């Protein structure tokens, strides 16, 4: 087939931040305000983000990994406690358990979605005495939402807490048994949910994260844990206040705060989050149509309702060949993810190749291709043409 006649004027990565003049103005205003760190913009960002996902409470933190760590601390993960998560995720989803001395166990994926297979979770739970596992960390992979109603039923049956890792899915949802949309992070089924504001995510703050919950007690503990374990609220203090300066460190916490400066950018980005999500879905629909009959290519979960499309994932037999070919055309795809249990650190804990064959097979074929709101139709058509060229030449 003829090679594409269009050539992009910029490199096309798998994801890219979108910074507008409104964003610049918001950050400039923050720079000129009285606060750069813990000022009123933090609380406003938390309030508006909680409303966006439909949760009662939100706690802004320094990044998504900090969010996961604080969740594990707030839920009192103890050394030796066992927690289940998916092998198909960024390492932080598992690492947060290790930070607290807990043990990580994995359940394989549903190959049609890349999500943790709750049927495999049930088998794992039933193979051990009740109480053997303490918690479950499902991941809304690529923007696809885990059915947390089903996860909650499992958790209730086996006495587990749930942390929803929704870094990929602000604005995403699943359809519950009553036909209702359940937004990722709304707190209706998970004890806690976390989000990331890394530049390639839907909402960028530079670095940043958010925890959402409907549990008031967990909310107040998170506020304390993100600030060294310190409280300044006289109503929460153990000793009598000695004056307006008085504060108490009541437990060992961390400095995981998100500054006003970052929250100003987050608020500006949040104001157009739905616009960016709509464009992601529009681009995904165009990819779905273009690749519907592509030889030797499979789309991960095409057209699934509620998909937030942080990533657009294809699967091909010669993943390395396609990855290298696209680089020659200034298209920089990415792989999400190397299964966590295959990382040398986790192999050192006893996990081995072959433990989770579906996640491992997925890894050998997956490729995330460019998808971000400022990707133009012409640029996307170029990506499609290059992939089609490679597939045609390699499937003759």
C-alpha cells in the first residue's frame, strides 16, 4: 500500500499534557497570591474534584503513589498482612502494601479487558481460610472501570477492604446491577479511591494525586497522615491547647501535601475535564472504526461503555517490530505494563514467570498508541496509516 503522504510537524507520543492560556493564567494568579503551598486553593480543588467524581470527601496529595501509601496507612496495613491486586498495573499499586510491610498477592486478568479477573480473586480467596487476606486493590486499567459492585460483594463475603486505583479513569464508570452509572472514585463501593495528576493523565498538576472516600473517619485520618501526623484542630487534640500556635503530632505521618500552585493548575484543568474526556472517546471511536478489520491486530475492549481512555491499547504478534517501526515515523508508542510479578524485586519475593499466564501473554502483545485531546484527526490518520502499512507488509 502507498506510504502516508502526510507527515506530522511534531513527535507523537502515546500521551501528552494540554496546557492552555487559562491554565497559565491560573498558575500566574497563584504565584501572585499570598499562598504557594497550603492555601485555600487546595481545599477548593478537593471540593470540586469530590463533586466531579461524586464522592463526599477528597484529599489532595503530592502524587498517585503517595495517595496509595496513605490509603494503606489509613487502613492500618500491618507487616505480614496479605493484599490482592492485579499484576497488570504500575508497580505502585503493589508497592504501597510493601511500604507498610504487607505481602502482595496477585490474581490474573480478564484478557478481554486487562482488568483483574474477579473470578480469579474468588478462587484465591476460597483457597485460603477467611481472614487470610486483608484487602483488595483493583485497578481501573487504561480507563476501563472495574465492576466494584461485584468486588464489594466479594469484599463483604471475605472481610476485605478495597482501595480503587483509578489513576487511569477520572470520569470513567461502570454500569451496576440496577442499570445505573457508577463513577470511578465515587466511594459507593470502595473504602478509598486514588487518582494521579501526572502530565499524561486526564488532569495535570505537574505531579499530584487525590484520594476520595465517603468515610468521614478515614478522611480526617488522611488529612493528618499527609501532614506529618499533625493536627492543629483543638477539637481533635489530646492535650489542652496552649495557644494559637499549638499543634500535636499524634502519629507518624508524611509530608505528602500538594501545593496551592499545583492545585491552581488542577482546578483549571478540571474545568474542562469533560471536554478532554469527550475528545478521547471521539478519537477512540475513530481508532475502533479504522482497525475493525485490520489484519493481525486486536483492540482491547473496543466500545465499552464508561471507558475513560487514558490509554488506547492494541495487541499485535510482532509488538517489538511495530514499536520500532513507529519510532522511525516519529510515533512513540508505549507498553503498559510489564507485569509487576516479573519485576526483579517481586521475583526476589518468590514470584515467577508462568504464575499469571494471561497477564504475561497480554504483555507480549500490547502497545499503547497516541491518544490525547490535542491529537488532530490528521495526525491520528497518520498513526493509523503507519500501523496499517506495517501490518500489511508483515501479514502477506
